[in-house]
């Protein structure tokens, strides 16, 4: 386990994986000689090649293999969101889907349905909105802590529910766009297993049901 953890740290640095990925965008930002680009490309490939060559050790350390899977997947998914705030929100949707697919078979929620509550009488296979808010917010905080959110921060969860107009009580995780200070919900409770979560402004979301 210790050996694989050391190899993983080396691979994250050489292949620009989280949390040691910040050097690559900076290296590619300015005019760069062709020789340096070739060297950088070789460096990035070297980390992946190292892990592939030591696969026997990784089979003996399943916990580190799981960590490597999380790091590799989230790095690849969130890399597509570096261009703009809208692209980052789309990448967050994909990260939530990946998280749902990864955890569903483990905890038994791979059969969950949209908008599940006590009326479905199947708590063992479903989340209520409190569960989805906690889970999504936890994932967003991991992305933020690992430096994968460039255009957003993690906001406070939001609540809606107006008995006068028969609006169902509900809450959700929130992203705060840094430049505009606009709040965006990331709501997976309204979608079934492995479906993209709803992403919209809080202003629009509070009027939904």
C-alpha cells in the first residue's frame, strides 16, 4: 500500500493529475519551444506508463487503486470545464453522474428513481432530497479542495417550499459563480440513477416544483 501510494504521488506529478496538476496550464499558457512541448508530453505520458508497468502491485493495494480511479476520473472530467463557467457547470454534471454510477452498486442506489420520498416505500434503494444535497455538496467540496473548480465556489444549500401554492418542500446543493455572484443549483434528486442533475439558477429553481 505504501509503495503504491508513493507511485501514485509520482504519477500525479508527472501526469498532471489532481492535486499536482496546476503546473500544466501555466506551462502551456505562454509561447513555448517545440522541444519543451515534446518534453512536457513525454512527462505526462510517463506517469500513466509507470502505473501500467506496476499493475501487479496495484492489485495488492485495492484502497490505493480506488483512490487512483477517483483522481484519474475527476481530473479527466473536470479538465473539460476549464474553458468557461458554463463548461465547468457541464463538467460538474458529468462528475455527479460519475459519482452516482460509482457509488450506486456499492450502496444499493443503482435503482433509485427521480423525486423519491417516503411515499415510494423503498428507502433502501433511494435518496431523499436531504441525502442528495449532502452527497452533492460533499462532492463539490472535494472538487473545490482539489482545485478543480476554476469559475465557481461551493455555496450554501438552498430550500424551497410554499404550502400556499402546494409547492413540495425541497432543498439542493449550490454552486456560486465567482465572477457574477450568480447562484446555480446542482439538483440530482429530480433525476433518476445516472442521469444528469438539474443545473439552473436559484432564481429559476425556487419557482419549480
